[in-house]
């Protein structure tokens, strides 16, 4: 039996009338979701997340891991939408160094701001729950700045949008008409907060992400907000205490299939194919994050040992080293400010770490030098 996952509604923009897709409320019915087809994959995904949570104890500070994991997710989710910024650009921006592509970096830092705000709300007993209001405010933060100014930041769209093609008439997909977006999001919110869910948390997250992308409630930023929703639900439902997994890496690597699987829900009713793809992604992304943590822990442990064995090492150089995982590129002035010390003292600490092969100077200049924890950045950039 073929499942119908939505209905059609006539929508008109700039004199063109086409059929827009209006999704049915979750969960899938007629027939219900065939959970048995991916039960083992769901078990593997939950185990992979549990292993990832366990391995985070290898590093002295979970803040180090969060610093890199959240930035990788911010970068990769933005790259899916065509942003050209790199991790190095992001680190340079945070160090106050000169940038090449400031608009692209702004898009990534906006995502970071939105993500941190959402986490803060969900951890605050008086904060907003996962809701339309929460997503609208996250959208306002995401689209802050020059590029998002004309895209109605923080507001549900009031006009018809489309995906692919140059106009409505040749679009690859036409989401629901704007007047139906509010009700569709209310249905989605009800599904998120259902009291006694029959489906596992990961399967529900897969369904919610796809439904959000189908509704496409904003003029821009739908993909990034939809992927932010995945991370928020993972934490909210206790699958991962800290957002250490960057699923956007898997989705970027399999971008064509990501879009094809979402499309097959609408065209063929294939919810099962999408859920299996999503669970595969959780297994792969958890494994990647786990290996990354082990590699980072090994690097930091080896470099710390090198520093401790140096007869020239002292309190300032130790403090500088502990900053490196959350400050991998910097100037001496940056170090002076962070350590609240004198310029010569900061400079001597940096020089020691450079002599030990931990830091690399990048400019070759006598003044305004920039230093990098290159081995660490190389691991993060893999």
C-alpha cells in the first residue's frame, strides 16, 4: 500500500499558479511507520550516542570539546547552504585577526549565537520550551546582519517560497501556502510535546526534522534552523547531555541523498527510507566525533607532557597551554589580555611553546605576529 503524506493546494505568485504540497500531521499513518524495519539501526544509533557520551571523559574539560564540536556543526550546517567560511576563518574572527570573507563568517557566528541562545533557554527553568516562539527567535538571531535583513528575520513567511528552479513555475518543490504555515507548525509542536510517545526519541527527531523542512516556514534559513532543531531535541530528550556530535558533517557529505530522501517522503510516502538514512547518519557522526575526541585527547596529552618536561616552563606557559584548545589562533596581545599579564611575559610564554613545536608563527613578520596551534586545527579540520 502506498502512503500519501500530504495534500495539494493551489498557490499563486507573480501571476503563476501551481500546486503546493501540504504535509499531513505526524506521525505517519495509512500505513503506520514500519518501525521494525529500522529497530536494529535505532539500537545501534542509541549505542553510538552512549559511547560518544562516555568517551568525552577522556578530556580534562568538556568545554574544550564543546568549543570545537559546536563550531564544526555551525560551520558545516552553513556550508550545506553554500557558505565558504573555514574553521580557520572562525578562529581568526574570535581572535580579532583580519578576515577575508567577513559576510560568510558572520553567517556562521550568527548560527553559533542562535544555537547558544536555544541551549540557554532549554536549560533555564523559566526559559522557552521547544516551540514555534523559540524557533522564531533563533531565526531572528540567525539572520541578523546584512545578508538576512530582507528575509523577515524572526517571522514566519507571509509569501510563497519554493525550492529549486528560477521561479515558482519550474520549482523542484513548492512548500505549503503561507496562510497554512501557522497551523502546520502548531501540529508539529503538538507532536513534539505528546505526553506518551510510541516511537523512539531518535525516530521522532528524524520525523520532526523532515516535517519542518517540508513546511519551510521561513523565507531563508530553514535548513539551518531545522538542523539546529535536531541538536536541541537530542539534548532535550536526554540522548546526548552535551552537543558533541556534528550531524551536519554527515548530511553535507551525503547532501544529494539527504535532499533525495526528504523529497521521497513527499513524492513516494517513503518515511522509512528517510528514517533509516537519518539513523545511519547518527551512527556515522557519533563515530566520527568519538574518534575526533580520542585524537584530540592524545594530541593535548602529548603536548602537555612535552611542556611539563621543559625546564623553562612556568605558570604563565602552563596557563597559555590550557587556553589553546579554545584559542587555537591568536596574537601575543590577545594572550596578554587573556592572561592579564605584561607583553614581555606573554611573548616569552608564546616563544617557549613555539620552540617546543607546539605553536607555529604564521606571518614571518617581526611585529603583529599571529600564532596557531596547527596540529589541533588540522585534527578539527579533517
